[in-house]
């Protein structure tokens, strides 16, 4: 059963090469989407896995539906090439925590399960704000310190306030679900995602962080819900260890090595080149 690794990358290319080396196994194919803003594409190498760079490249903007578009580029590219046992969505600053033999054995033992994490807290208000309001200038959520950016931020805030005052709410009948963007899913679910692409893009345009919502929502309202691996723990549900601390995503460092390796998770995020030693330690463990 061959696996497809789908990687969204925009920086930290030294880390990306370590990630590819860790995934370089004849049982895998690796697909990489480089942000359209990247002008100098690094030379990547894999000895055993198939390695493919997507021809289509999206100008990915933080918080915008363009993140979802980039995911679809990867899902579609892989699904058109082959019918994979699993499709693993990763960022370019992720790392596996287990060797490929252990990862393949795990998914063979759990064939047919969908590894999608669902948030466990009360996120109703958050979801309403993110995807049930219309967000102006959705490609410019990230504040750059300039006057134009400040004006866009202020106008966006005021427009949300107006929507709250008049009681405007998009897609009232939809029960949205939320969780981490990063998943490991079957070919059947990827096919279902692709069938729903037009609907997804229509629902989530001018929303905020829809990449954390659309897959969970589609799964929840389909027959795939019964195949979810774990609905009670977000991390276990997707088999990922993600460095959230006090609502902020932190980078893993050398001091986290033991906790990472002893974790039952198969993948972890996120890492950076400032703390490359922890990546070296993981690579040594995997080899």
C-alpha cells in the first residue's frame, strides 16, 4: 500500500530537505507545493520515493482560502497519479517521529480509518467569527505594519461589527466543525474532497482560517464520520504532536526531544532551522 506525502512549503528549505530524507522510501511518493511567491526553488532530492513538484502554484496568504486552494492542488495532483492507501498532509516544517516501517505498519493495521483531528473546546463563537461572517481583504489578514494594511484591518473590523449589529450570518444551516489542518486520509476521502471542491470554494471565500474547518465539516456530515480514528483527542485523531502552548504555536527545540520521541504521534510540527539540532536528533533516531 503506497502512501502519498503532500507538503505545503514556503520557507525553511533546509528543513524541507530533512523532511524529504525522512520520507524517502520506495513505498512513498512525495508531492511538494511551493508558494507562488517563492522565486528560487530549491533543488530537492529523493533516492527511493517518487518526488513531484506541483506545476500549479498558489499565492498562499495566511488565513485566506488560498491555503485551501493549495491543499486541493496537492490532493488532486496525487489522486490523479495513483490510488494511494493514505494521503498525509504536512507542512515543510514538519517531521515524522517514527520510521517508515512503523508508520506503514500502523496504517496497515488501521486501514480505512480517517485521521482527522477535531478540536475539543467550545469553538462555536470562534467558528461563527471565522466562517459565518464576510471578511474584507481576505488576502491581507497578516498585518505588515504599513498604513494601507492598518486601514484594511480597521475596515475589516468595522464591517464585522456591522454584520454583528444587523445579525448577518452566513450558512446558518451548516453545523461547522473545527480542528487541525494537518490530516492523514484515505483515497476515498480525497475523492470526496475533490468532488466537493466547487462547493467548498463557494462556501469559504472571504472567510478566515477555513483550512481548519472545511475538512472536518465535510467529514462530519458524510459517511466518513463513522471511520474517524479518534473523536475524543485532537492530536490522537490525526496522530500529530503540535506545539500549541497558551494558544500560540511554538517551535520544538532540543529540550523537547525526549517528549517528541516518546510520543505515540507519528508526525510533529513545527520546527525551525534555529533549533536544527532537534531535527538532527530525530533523524538519528529514525535511522
